[in-house]
C-alpha cells in the first residue's frame, strides 16, 4: 500500500513529506493506522545526527497512538479495530530480561530494532524500490506503520488519540522514572533538571508519589509557570545563581545536621554537565540521581568517585522502567480517570505537512509537546 510519511532523508535536514510504499504485516506483525504522534526530543536528537544508532533515510517518530487495521499470521493478542499505542520498548514476556522481573528492557527484538529493521531483518518501508529504515521499532511519522505484535499496547478505545499518543513516550517516561525507577516515598525532596516534555511529567509523578519539596531547574524562565502547574514547589534558573548544586543543597537543608541535598534528582536534559550537577546535589548517604536524558555520540559522564563513596547512587531509566503491554493501558486509564494530566502539556497540534514547525518550536523552547494529528 501507499502511505504518507515525513521522511528523514539525511541528518540535519528538515523532514520531507511524501508518499512511500508500505508492505503489509508478516507473521507476528500488525498494520496500524497512526492517528496522532508526539514529537519527542529524542526524534530531534536522532535527526540532528547526534545518535550513534541514527540511520538515514528513515521514518522517525515513536510517540504514537492508532488503530489496528490488519494483522499477520499468528497474531493473537490484538485484532483489527483495537486501539493501540506503539512501544519502542516491547514486552515479549519470554526473554531472559522480561522473565527476570528486574528490568523492562525486553531483548526479543532489540538488535534488529537498532538496525532500523523488523525482527526478520527486512524493512516494510520503501520508496521507488529503495529501502527506508524503521525507527525505534515504531516510525509513527507515517500515517500507517507495521509493528511486531509484542510492540503494541492495547488501550481503552474511548481514549482520544491526540492526547494519549504522549503516553507512548513522554508521560510514561517521566511518571515511570518516579514510581518504577526511583520508587519515591511520601515526604521526599526532589530536584528535576530540564522542565520540558519529560521533566514536567517527572514533576507530576513526584506530586502523585507525595513528594514534599519539588525543585525545578531550567535555563528558561518561562518554565517556572509550567512547573508550578504540575506541582513544582521551588524554581532555580542556573543562569541566575552562582552554583546550582549549592543552591539546591541549601534549599533542601533539613534536620539537625543541616547537610542538605535532595533525596531524588532527575536529569531530563541530556547534557552530561547537568547530569553531574544532578548527581552532586543528591543527599549524602542516600540520594539517588536518575538519568533520563539521552546524550550525543562521544559524550561521557564524570564525577569524583567520592560522590558515590559517600552514598549517592547514579541510575538510568528507559521508558520510565515501564513494561509496555502491561503498564501503558493502566496509564491510559489513569488519564481517563483524571488521575494524571496530559492535555495542558500538548501546546501545539499540527498536520503532517507542518511537522517541521514542531521541531522549530522545540528548538525555540516555545512548546512542551507538539502533536501531529493525521
Ligand atoms: P525538551 O526539549 O522538551 O526539554 C528539555 C528542557 O531542558 C528544556 O526546557 C530546556 O530549557 C532544558 N535545559 C536545557 N539545558 C539545560 C540546562 N543546562 N540546565 C537546565 N535545564 C536545561 O526535551 P524532552 O522531550 O523533555 O526530553 C528531555 C530529554 O529526555 C532528552 O534528552 C530526550 O532525548 C530524553 N528522553 C529520554 C527518555 C528515556 O527513556 N530515557 C525518554 C524520552 C526522552
Ligand atoms: N540510540 C541512542 C540511545 C537512545 C536512547 O537511550 N533511547 C532511550 C529511549 S529515548 C525515548 O525518547 C531507550 O529506550 N534506550 C534503551 C534502548 O535500548 O535503546 C544511543 O546512544 O545509541
Ligand atoms: Zn521519546
């Protein structure tokens, strides 16, 4: 079949909207009509050329929602008409990682996914006979896409596509980092670096978890109001203070020893210098710092080992530690029940033809989430 898609022809170039060829689903695969897709900073990261796994030409996009329109042989868990969210972290429930119960990082199809291919090592997308690469196993910047059955979560059919698409990455990553990875306790203190599409969801996760003090950190002052909407109690702009680590340590001084430091800190910037700041303002003895941001090729983190010797823990999280087929339908239900907010964070709705505007808005710091509605 033919489908309209935004194609990433080469690193650093705007996406090109065109009609591409899409082969139907093979065994264990499903064809999904994508109804809406968010634009995540990770799409920008790959398009920029900073992603060591970046491949071109490709169809990017990994934050979608849509309807199953066809299934290949052997598919049992979803059927035509089901509403689904594509999963860049699949859940096969059979691989050693899924069975370990220690991680959400299913390994069933990770190697072919990283090569921009379906699990059988081929691509379903092409143009004029030339192969186009899939992206993160999702390619939601195409109106129709093919996904492995283990990489779709079946969700409440009453939920609106143009908001729940954000659960396909940003919402789940932010809230999941708090509840699955950090396991934040009631009364905790926390600092969140980077108040974009991910950081604001960390903030709403912290409020949900009952954190007492939620410090937001961003170099853009406009983000103060945004953070406050979702539960932030204090705001720090590193540009307006001498030392952001000292500032947070000061703000969090509690108890007789007045040591200071947040119980939990989160990097949602992808900047390795910020990752260090986030670690070093975590509390001596028990503070945990969670890396969510994705850093470019060649970037490395550094700190004095003494920071870890004195009891701080450095952790990372992908997709908020969520097991997609199990957890994503629950998060959609939380949204439908009003337990979490999504709508106010979706600042822009665009057509596929306007998708490059979504990247421009992100670069200008003017959007939280732009969503393309097909
Ligand atoms: P975004 O562009 O919406 O937000 C980034 C925010 O960081 C902006 O508000 C920006 O002003 C702020 N910022 C930039 N430099 C800063 C600094 N030095 N100090 C403080 N704040 C600073 O991006 P997003 O969509 O929220 O994504 C954030 C990061 O998370 C990206 O690196 C993205 O690739 C990554 N990500 C990771 C996962 C995962 O599973 N680990 C999932 C989604 C996104
Ligand atoms: N390809 C990059 C890493 C990109 C990355 O870390 N991706 C996150 C999801 S970001 C979503 O917006 C992730 O899930 N990582 C785990 C995985 O298996 O990819 C690189 O550095 O090579
Ligand atoms: Zn993402």
